């Protein structure tokens, strides 16, 4: 009973905090003061974040006890700085800190043993100029997610077919938030172009307990997002990463390639998006891993999402968005692997930064993934 009271108390406190808090996307700690000549006058500082308790109910046995008891669904706190050098140019910095709230609160039944209490999600700095674009260095989103993946990152249990969540590790292979990377972005009329370069990164153990590891040597990518009309956009991206997989006796180099495209249409209250991605030596093999055959040779992923937002605009009920999403992952050659999912869900926006998503996942996969129901509470500030 003590554990249940902790979960209920955590959720109740979250709701009470959301109702009492102002409805702001971010909180300004320090604003620019153009009337002052002090050293800090051009500086602005903002803080924001998202607290995300989550419950997962799986058909059949579930080895993770924290799924039904409740666990953290990806909470994070972010800090943003902007120091204005001239009318056109600023020095910018960004830090995003991922936190496991139950771990911090000592709720042992609500997080898996061995998981991290906190971690760095992003940390980068650079220059932003309204004429020449933005150049940043650090731990930040890569080309694929910035251009393609972000379009379909709109439902709860996503990431089963897009490159962001199916590679070795998004912090290393470049598909999500690569460390030690340089990113450039600029907009020319209706087209926004992006390019990045991935510097070498330290090797990372693959967690198999066999002494096998992955090391990124370098990589690069390019992408664009073309606003065909105010409500219609087409985006595409390509990235290539040179990496080594090795154990104590053997080593093999891989040229990992990811290409993807997304078409997004937003007429009125509708949001419709479709993505298609191709992978070469990117997705880890579904068979027994060896150094010489660590990645599936090639494969592709497809995603579709359709949602319509009903604006209610009441004090504690702002909007409801029912949606349907589907995805499909196919790995070719010796893998003979497929994973298809259908998602039926609804996101309810209550105001004051509080929203709730309820979603049913229907799975048809080679490895017999069970169906599941996801419930996630978001408190965004």
C-alpha cells in the first residue's frame, strides 16, 4: 500500500502544481535590457521542462514491474541562454538534463534497477545570426531527427521504424542526439537547409557482456525542409557514419547510411505526416550478433500519422486530438524480420501545461511483440 500511495501522491502533486502554475512554454529567469549598458544587459536566460509519469499495460506477462506500477516516461529540464552581440548576432547555449523522477524520489518499485537517475540529453553552444544562419557544437540533435524524425515524433509509443530509436545508440550513431557534433542551419526563402559533421567519439560497450564495443570514427549529413505551401512541407535527409565494431580479437569497419524523407500536411486542425527511411548497416542484427555481422545489411521503415484537434477551450479542457498512426520496419537479406504497429490514441490538453495521452498499440512482429496500452501524463513548463 505504501508504494501505491507514493504513486498516487506523485500524480496528485503534479496535477495540483500544473493547475496553480502559469501556462508558459518556458520561464524567463533573465531578460535582455536594451536600456542598460551593463555587461549582463544583452543576456537572456530561460528554463523549461517536461515531467512525464507513464503507465504501460501489456497483454500477457511483463517482466518490467514498473510498467504497471508507473515509471518515468522521459522527464527533462532544459536551460537556454542567448547573449546578443549585435543587432543580428547572438552567442547561444542550451543544456537539457534528463531526470528519472521516481529514482530521485526513492520509489524503488517505479524504476528498473541499474537505470540512471539522471543523464545529459543535450549540451551545445554556438552562434546564431539572422542572415548567415546558426552554427553550434556539442551534444545535439542530428540531421535525421532535425529534418525527418521530428515530423513523426508526435505520438507516445513511437520510434519503432524511424532511425531515431532503432540504431546502436542515438548518442553515437548520429540518428538522434549525437555527441561531439557540429551543426549548421540556415533558411533561404521557403527552404531550410541543415548540415552536420560528427567528430570521433569514444568507444561504447554494447552491453552484451562479451567485451564487444562500438566506436564512431566520423560522419556527416545533409538535409532540407521545403515549405511548398504554408500548410504543406517536404523534407529529406541523408547521413553517413564510419564506425568500428570490435572485441578482444576481431574488428570490422562499417559505413552506416541513413536516408529519409517526410511529407507533412497541416490543413486547419488536421496534422498528417508520412515518412520513409532506408538503412544500410545501421540497424543491429536481430540474429546472434558477431563482429563480422553486427548490423542488418539493409532495411526500410515507414510511418504514417493522422490526427485532428477539437478545440474545446474550457477552463480545464482546452483540446482533444484523436489520432491513428501506423509504422512498419523491414530488414532484408538473412534477417527476414518485420515489425508492424497500429496505434489508436487521443491526446487531451487540459491547460496550465498539463496533458494526458492514452494510446493502444497493436503489434504484428516476427518476435511476437504483445499488444499494449500506454497512459502518459505530461506537465510541460
